[in-house]
């Protein structure tokens, strides 16, 4: 059974606002309510069409009155933040944790609610040297995230499971998105790869699995329109090594020894270029890959963009130009290769003689 009255949180941001726009364009849905503490920008508000914007703070119990008065039957919680906003990390953490608690409390008291969709993140799996090759939805992290947005997501999912026990009549869909990328979004990774010189951890080359922002919207829309309860990993096919991604973006890698990474990232944060957190640094060291079998077989969705295609679309959309001419890089690589070949002969002879 399709939804009649849908409430979407976080509509001033990309995912929430564009999802509300898609749902408002569906004539089978009676009403779409978009909730946020600030009004979406003019262009996004225009795209949202007949969406009814409600200026409300989900941390306030008054959100319960909004849900009850409108007779909301489907709630899409897209306001779970994964990077700092204007109010800094503390404000985002409060919105993530306290906001989710209040929203779930309001849903619990509203008999009209029968479906809940939660945007989560694959950061709940953590990132460490002991990680499996791929994470399935049933796996637990080897090292539980202890800080930052990853910890927020772990707490949010815990509250959602508790809500499910109290309201077993509500279908709950939890979507663990891989890192989002695309030409239309502003996120930690998009800022990171836009830096002319990209800091990396010396000796590490993380495996990256990315999700195009348009695929993320399509998954949220499908979850809102259909009864597909469960927890799902959501990511594009394939992986890119961090070094490959940097080269495809035309950037220059700056390998740093472990102790030097934190001061450099603090500099970028102070300059408001990229706001790194400890769990993001671990991700850039170890990476993370998801098993998406359940997404395809049970949820019925296959991402349109692979990891590589999503990344290349980001590079094209942002019109990233190589910092160093590619032919210069190739010439340097050839020169280094020739030098190594020349050096290999004398060393080999010396080794044999010994």
C-alpha cells in the first residue's frame, strides 16, 4: 500500500529537499510535508513544488503535533547528518541524536504512522586493519566507532531498533549509505578530492566504494513508496583505490607519516576547506567495502552508477582540471622506471657475487 501523507526531515539539504520534490511530483501521494529548522534555498524550494514546508525543529516535542495534525503515515528521516554544518559538530550531533529521539517519540505516539525510512551510513561498521573484505548487514564492527558522526549513526540505529520493538506494526527501512559523491552535493569527500594537493597516510591505499547522489535519491524514493522493511547496504558496484581516485581527479597526492596527518587536517579544518574527523581519517587509511546482495535481491534496486562512474561524473560535473599536466606525470614515471632498470643491473651482479 502506497503512502498518503509523507513527512520528510532535513529538506533544506540535498537529499531531503530533492526527495521531497520527487514525492511531491507523484500524484498518488496526497500530501508531502518538508520539515527543517531553516527554509530551503529559493531554487530548491521551487523544485519542491507542492511540498508544504514546515519550519520546525525535530529536537522539540512539538514535532509530534505536526505529525498528529497532518495524519502522517510515512516518515522519511533524511536529516541524519554525516558532516559538520553551520553550527559545528556539536549542533549536528545534537540534531542527530536528540532530534532522532524526539522524532521517534512523536512517531510512537502517532497511530497514523505505519512506515519509517531512516537514512543511515556505512560508517557504523567502523574502519580498521581487522575489517573483513566486505561488510554484510549482519556483521558487527571490529572496532565500534567511539566518536564523531559514526558514533551518532550507531546511536541512531539503536534508537530505531528500540522504536521497532515498541511499535512492531510500523515497517522500518534503514539505509546504510556508502560515501556519497556527485556533482550536485557538498560533502567531505567532494571537498577532499577538490583540494589541489590531497593529503594521504603514507603506506596506506584505502579501498573506496562510493554511491552517486542520484542513486541515493532513487533508493530513498523507492523505500518511501514501497513496503520494504529491513536494513540495507547501499553502494555502487566496484571499488577505487584512493590513489586511483586522486589520479582520476587530476590531483596531487601528499603522502604523510601518521603523526603528521592530524596537524595537516587541522590546518584544512581551520581554513574551512575540509573538516576531517578521526573516523574519516581511519576511513581514508583502511577504506570500507559493502556487500549489496540484499539491496538487489530483496530491496529490488541496482545502482545506475558504479563507483568509478560516480566518481568520474563528480570530476566532470565539478570541471576538475589536472593540477599537473598528465603527460608531465607520465614522463616522470617513465624516467623513474628507466632509472630503476639501470640500477637493477649493478645491484643484481653484486648480489650474485656475494
